[in-house]
C-alpha cells in the first residue's frame, strides 16, 4: 500500500511539473515582436547574408519555445526559414495557401508593403508537426530594406 501511495505522489508530481513546463513552452505575442525587431536589426547591422544564416538556423537565436523568425523579400521569396528550408528553394511562395485557402504569404507581403508591420491570422503546422494549427504572425518590414521578418504564436484549441 505504501508503494502505491509513493508511486501516486510521484505521478502527480510529474503531471504537475509537465503542465507547468508545457505552459512555459508557448511563445507570446510580445516575444514575437521583440524577436522580429532583433532580426531586423541584424539585417541592418550584419547584412542580409549573415541574417539568412542566423534566421535559417533551427538551433539559432531566432528559434525559441514553439516559435521562430522567418525572412522574406517583397517579391514573396522565402529567404530563411529554420524548419522548412525547402521553401527557400522556390522562386516565390505567393501561390501557397493554408487549409482554408488563405494566401497567407500574399497577406504578409501586402502588409509589409503598405503598413510595414502588423498581424496575420492563418493555419500553419507547429514545428515538427504536420497538422495545421491556428497561428497569429507578426510581420515587420526591415527599415530601409525590401525584406521583412515574421514570427508567430499558435492559438491553442481554436479551429476556424
């Protein structure tokens, strides 16, 4: 009986610890804005080539929790993506749509061109997953450049 009691305490402790850790693994909107501004500063200070290298690195400084920064140009070409580098091999990604037929990359480019920053909602798989989840991504045009960065948060439990 005592072994059962100790085992149940250990299991409860593990479950509680797992819940706390899991809640800490989700990026916040504020972190996305900060990381985008840091990535934009990198483009302007170190140049596009170095920024592509760092942003495209899945173990680099622009990957955290369940989020990451990506880099695109104003023609819709993906320049750096840490989890889907195959996107960088295409001439552009403007024709790609999410499962709801939203042309998300067209929205990104239009937002970067017109306002220069803002949020876009769409469906996209979490890193390491194949099933799309609702995502809200911050887009930020790099000052004095024809490129922009983006980073997003996954909105749990909601499907549209």
